[in-house]
C-alpha cells in the first residue's frame, strides 16, 4: 500500500469521491470544488461556488460536477470539458433538501423543503418538470439500472403509493404506473439491478417488504415477524445478480429472499460466541475468526483462529432504552460484485463484521475489531477477486479477501493529530482506496496482489 499526502477538504464522505469513469477525484473545500487527476492527484480544475458546499456529485458520464449548497437552496453545475460553462439552479423560497443526477447526465432533480415537490431541470433545453407528493423518507427516489424508469415514493390521502415514470425518451417524464405501495409507513424503495422488480419496505415499526413488477403488479409481500414482536425493517439491499434481496431487521437477523418464490433462503444472525473451525481443511464448516490485536511493534494486525482454540466471545453493547434510535439490528449490508459473498454489521456488535458465502448459505468469516466498524465497501472491479475494505474510526485500514486479511496503519498526521478514518470508498478500477476523515482525505494506492495478502 502506498499512501498519498493528506488533501484538506470540508470533511465527510459526501464531499470527496472518484468520478464514475475513474479518471478524476473531486473534493470540496468550503466554497471551492477541486478536480484532480485520480492517479497523480494533480489539480486540474478549481471551481468557485456561491456558498459553502454541502454535497458533491458526479454526473454518471463524469463530464459534469454538481455542487449543492442547501443553506442557500442553490445548485451549481460545472463542466469539465468546457470550464467556462456553468449552470445555476435556484430553488428560492421553496428551499432545498436534496439534489441528484438523472441517469442521462443532462438533467438534475432537486427536492424542495418539507418534500413539497421534486423538480426536474434540463441542462440542454432549460425545461422544467414537476413531480408532486414525494414522501419524506430515507429513499424516495430510485432509478432503474438502465436509466429508463424512475420510481417515486408518494404520500397521498394518508396512504403510501408509488408512481413509475418513463424517463428514457425525449417526450418528457411520462407516468407509466401508479399503485398502492402495500405499506403503512413507506421508508424506501429500490429497483433490482435487472429492473424486473421493485422493493418497497416499511420503516422501523413494521417488518414488511412488498415487491412489485414495473407495471405495478404485486409479486409478493414478506413480513419477517408480527408487529407485536418488536421493531421492523432497518435496511434492504439487492444482490448485483438480482437473485437475492437482503432484508435486515431490528431483531438482529438478515433474511435472504430469493427472486423465484420471494421466500427466505436463509436467516443470517450474528452470534455471541464463535467456535473455531474443527479442522484446517477448506471444506471445514467452522467460521474463521480474524481478531484485531496489537503486534509487539505497536501496529495492528489480524490473528486468525485455529483448530483447538477456545470459543471466541463477541462483545455486545446493550442499547440505552431511554434514548431514541437504539443501536440494535442490521445496520449495514453489502453484497460483493460477484454476488458470492454478503457482509453485514449488527449494530449491537459494533466491532464485528460478518461474511457469509452464498453458494453454501453459511458464514465464512468473522472480522472482530477493537473499535466500531464505521464503513466498509467491496472492490467494484469485476476483474479482481472479492476484496473488502473496512475502517473503524482509527488511523488504520483493514482488508479481507479469500486469501486472508491484513491491517495497515496510515502513516500520516492531520491538523488534530492522527488521521482518523471515518469512511472508505473504492476507485472504479479497484486499484486505489479513498480514505476520508472529518477534515482530510487520502488516497491509498494498492499494489498488484496487495489486497490479498496473508492473514496478519
């Protein structure tokens, strides 16, 4: 691993990112948006905005950079091919809570305060379209992978519903389907990667997921457990192959639905104690646990469990019942790009990261850290073996692959001392990591085969 020098910016994972093409790195520093070469980190462009930037987003074709300034309800769009060209979108008294790109990279969607409306702004012909009644929930807008369909979560007449628009043609945004969401308090929606199914799910009060076709035909409704058993759905994620839908609930279980019958294939749950593998053979059914320890030199490393080791207890943090948003349940889940593995974190076990192998529907590994897992991400490149990067709010970055695990300390110091990494993301080619803290960013360049190093 080779680490770049620290790049000062405003902080947060939403203010620094690689472009989808992989050619550029953008980061926001107060009023300025800087574009760098992703390999050499040479500064290529610097754009001055009207106010402090709160969000930064690349267009899907990597030709435009959008800067959001929520305090002034303002969006500015910059062109990398034509630096003299600029676009300013002002929501005025309507306010601004969010903005995103349409898949064609030529339209921007903005959401007004209190989710009063979604406005579609065209950068080419300056036309404007309005989408009414968007619901204020975590994921109220979802585009299909082919960019042809937009699903919008709505709240009309005290009922949740979904509108599907055709946004792939030149005739405007045409409504193609409108149907009841099948939920009581819709919290989000997501298309399957093959755009054949749309999942809509309830929030924390009910564990209900409704699945529809693009035309609004209800394919299935899944409830993990009755209402009286506890809180409901916490996160939902499709596998890249569209074969699996992962439903994480507050009861601490991750249920894996199949796309044929939409019934659970497996129920994955974090354990409080892990038995070591009974043998060292590859066919062993035990879980290989990698525990973070401190080496004699003071640097972190992983220690893999071996046959004959005593059971490994997993620290559990009991939630405070007097505080809202309890730290329980499946807080994050991500599939590997090949859909062979799924990694998830159970929030009452903040330092543990579980990996399941889907062709066996059994746990494959447990990564146990001394600090809570803050962020983890899979290598997006289809040409590399499955690799997982993890950060825990320390100056260290951790990696897992089928060959083993490694831990590396970033030898850099920021203005406050050690470089505390709070978020990690991959370069689209899988040859670099973007590590960010609350005030700085760093690029970690990976050597060939470096991510598949030996355990420890």
